[in-house]
C-alpha cells in the first residue's frame, strides 16, 4: 500500500538507540491509522548499528526500509538517500539518537494538514552542552543576517515536508547540501512549531567543532554570496582610507619633515590587515572548494545495499 507518511532517519554509530527509537516510532505511528514507512540510512557506521538495523528490519519488513552506505558520507547525504526512495505524501526527518521525540510527529502532521508545506521544529530547552547551544544560537543569528532564510532553529532536524518540497530537493543535484535551508528555499508556505528536545540516549554527538564549522560554511556559502561582497567592500574602504593617509603623510613630510615614531602602531595595523586578507582568502577558498566539488560531479554517495 502506498504510504501516507515516510520517516527518514540518518544513522551513524547509533548502537543502543535503534531498537528503542523504533519501538517509540511504531507506537506513535500505529496510532495515526494511516500507512507509513520508516527509512533508515546507515551512514557507514563502524559500531553495531548495521546489525541492529537489520534486526528491526526483520521485525517489521513491511514498514521499515534500510539503505546501507558503503562508507560515511555525512548526515545530510544520508537523508538525501532516504528522500530518494520515499513514497509518502508527507515526509518527516528526525535524528536517530532520540533527541527528537517521535511523539512530536503527529503535531507536525497536523500543521501539514492545515496546508503548510514545511513544518520546522524549534527546539525548546535544548539538551546539549552550553557551548554547543550558544555556538548554535550565534550561528543562527549570523545565518539570519546573511541569508534570506527566515528560520528560528536551522539545526533542528525534526521537520515535516510535503511531497512537492521533497520532489524539488530530489531534483537538486548539488554536492554540498544543507537540508533545512534547501527545504526552506523550496517551500511556499513554511511554518514552525515548538518541539521537545531530549538528551542523547546512547553514544555521543558526531559533530566535533571542525565538523560543525564545515557544516556552517555549507549554509553560509550555499545560500549567500554576502561574505564575498563584504570582503570586497572592506577592500574598497581600506584602499580609500590608505589614499587619504598617503596624502596626509606626504603633506606632513613637506611641512614638518620625516617621521620615525609609530613603528609598532604600523605593525598592529599591518597584522590586522594581513589577518583580514587571510580570512578573505579562506572565504574565497570555501566557495572555490565547493565549486570544485560541484564540477567533479562525483556520485554524492555510494549505496552498498538496500533492505526493502
Ligand atoms: N549522522 C549521520 N552521519 C554523520 C553524522 C551524524 O548520519 O556523519 C546522524 C546521527 O546518527 C544522528 C544525526 O545524524 O542521527 C544527528 O547527529 P548527532 O546527534 O551526532 O548531532 P547533534 O545532535 O549533536 O547535532
Ligand atoms: Mg544528536
């Protein structure tokens, strides 16, 4: 039977969470009284997740499907691979670590039924460490400043999408994707609801600071070119001020004579400008790296096998 709902869940080293997640999902979804499917993508886990996924698949082969990646391709690629095989009218994404309570799904669906085509969860009382929570809040602010994405919490993966949004995402073949932002650009009628957030059940977060930085650059470069423009404008401003300064020094020298003081001030200014220059080069590099990835056109992920 064609499912009404497809739930897509990326899994990377989530041993100990899978059975529990499945039980809670099934309890919630069975109450809906509508056909559904749950699609897990095993993103190259190195722990026992593969066996645990096969076990839940064997329990409910009619409801569960599992995509096995050959190696780790990242959370967003894992979700894309799931999206590609969804059949539901409504698609829901959530994390495998039980930070997104499956019991919230009916609330998301209710909003879709009201006619919204993207329902984004906003995490209430985040249960992450303070560092992660504040870095995330800060990045949400920066993203709001430099992109056109109007979204309170871009990091929450508990979301519902209508079929048309998923079809558009599936038709997008970009190499660096950030799903919440992409979904927002395709949605015509998005809304948000507050959702609960729980502490990770087992294991620890897969995102170290470096991974987070890479992800944040995907958002900034993928949905805005403002960083490049700011850099250009800064360059213009500095050049203009430098001209004024040169003219001033020239006149000063003619009237008062040569000067030698202020050497360290000069260094301070110089170091600052070199810092800005390196940062700018890095920003340009972030765009070029993504263009390079794009033109190589390598497959975005490799599937080992699919249980369905
Ligand atoms: N994940 C994934 N591939 C990765 C990293 C994470 O599929 O390379 C999955 C992970 O199993 C979880 C979700 O993405 O279901 C969110 O990851 P995590 O809980 O580590 O992130 P956080 O909650 O700290 O943002
Ligand atoms: Mg998590």
